[in-house]
């Protein structure tokens, strides 16, 4: 039976350009998941965007004729108090910090990317303490609430929450839902007819099976060179012999590891010409917010799909709906490992298929873990766990170990140089390291 309890939802980072998508999801699901209050929360620096996107959200709800009370606030605690769900879609340091995360590593001959390598590490160092502070508010003001995190790097952030707070939390990413859509489109079926199996961690997973109406199409897809990618990662083609012997389809983020030379050269050329992805996103966001200002706009604009995070909010609403209704469907989520991937720590965050119940997601045992992916998977997970410890403690030695042991960092000297320069560039957001 569908639960009819009206919900209070708090969106931390409510001024995000993604917010119209999550509002659209609540409108579409209202009959099954009635939202009573939708609180959009941001900080003073994001007030302008919050007001623009908040007014659009109100127009969308008014057009739908639904009694959803949309509230805008800079007071996080009043939004969290009594909430049923809290979602986080934050960017500590805003897009300027992302630019530094991408530009500085490229200058030193290293991949500069928002969630992978040194850039991902520093995004985590800025974000983990803030997320854990939010968790303290949830523990106090909404102890029964679910925290749904899609703040990047989602796997690291989710693992930190599960290790250092009592909050019920799940992490999620748009990459798996994009693959579901890609697979369904390739075979002309609905998303309900497909079931891929994912093995790995956030932004480092492999598809090891791709069922379409019960038949595994993965060998056929690999043989035909069918690939999926996203607008935020350059789509260099995979080597056919490599994919055939790998026996899996890597997520597009794995191009940074398997095609490091090509990806770095592409990033360096982009930086010199038009800027990195952060510069592009700045321009796309500026255009989106100009659209959002239009008082005649009362729906999510198509242009939002140009953002690399398209369908993040759809994934979040799907998860919320399944937790709320005890749907027991299968979704790909970031959850505690336990013994699902036996060579990773039990408290590691992994990205795998789960059955979603009202009590939370239950990870599904994997059919297989290809031997050839284990080394990279273990190495990156080690870097992630060290990064969390560094974020909590502000210990520069641990931070150096995290940086030096990331597979994309070529030497200890480069690691030290990057660490020192990026710590200084992020000084305002890393008080733990400047006690």
C-alpha cells in the first residue's frame, strides 16, 4: 500500500541549476508521494541564484495546481527541522573553486577534473567537514530523516557520512541512470525492461552484464563497439581489443585512467583555448539562469540537459519514492560495502545494484568481479579512505599519502607540489589544515 504521509523535504544547495529537475520530479510523483513543504536552502553567496530558481520552482508548482509550499531560506536548521528527506547538491567554494581544482593539476602535467585525481581530492577536503556539520543538524532536528547525497565526489562524501555520523544516508550519481537510459534506447525498450549490473565505486565502475528482457546483451554491445558517455567527459573511442578482453564496459570516467595521455592532452588544449569544463559550466549556468528569470517560464527548460549532471535529480526522486513507498525495486546506489566486494574494507562506500526498501537499500551480491579491475579499484578506494581521514583531521602527512597514492599522480614530488599549491589556493575553505 502506498504511504500517504505528506512530506517535508529540504534541498541543501537549493540555488543549484539542477533544482527545476527535482521540482519537476516532485510534481510528477505527487499522487504517490505528496510533498507538503519543499525547502530550498542556500548560503549568502548563493542568495541571488536561490531567489531566481526558487521563483521558478513556485511558478512550476502553481502551474501544476498542487498544494506544495515552496520556501526559500538561508537558515539551514529551520529547513532541516522535522524533514523526512534531506538532499545535498552543494559546491563548497562555488565554481571558482572548481576552476582551481581543474587548472592547477593541468599546469603540473596531471589530469585536472572535478571528481577524479587531485581536483576530486580537494573537492572532498572542502566538502566532507561541511557535510558532517549538516549531519549534526539532522541528528538533532530530524533524526528519522534520510540524507540523499549527490554532492560530488559522491562516494567519498557518502563514506564519510556513514563512518562519522548516525544519519541514515545513501549516495547516488547520474552515471548509472544514464546507462539505463542508453541501454533502453539502444534496444528500443523501456527502462523497466533493462537491468545492467555495476561493479565498483562512484565514478570508477564497470558494467559487467546488460540484461534486456532477461537476455545479457553485453557481449553483443562490446562486439558492436556500443559505448555510452556524457557531455562532461570527452568521448574518445575505446580500443576494441581492450574492451573485448576486459569483458566489461567501463564508465566514461575510466577514460582518465585507461587513456590518461589522450585525456590530459585534450584538457590542456581546452584550457589554453576555451577553458576547462568548469569554465564551460560557468557559461552554461549563466545562460540557464537568464532563462530561469523569465516570469513566463513555468517548466524545466530543455537546455538543462546540457549540464553534465543531467538526470541527477530524477535519480534522487526515484530513490525518495522507493524509500517512501517501500517499492523494493532495483537501483544503483552508493552504499556500505559489507562483504559485497570482499577485497575492499567493510565500511567502504561502493556503487552497486540494490533493492530499495522502506528500511533502506539492500545491496545485491555480484555475479562476478573481473580479476583485472581489482588492482585499480583497490588503489582508488585506498586514496578515498585516506582523503576522508585527511579531511577530518587536517593532517598534511595523511593528505600527502592520499595524493601520492592516487594512480593519476606520477610521483611523490609532483604530489607534494600539488598538495602545497592546492592547500594554499583553498586556504579559506580548509580551516582544519590551518589550525
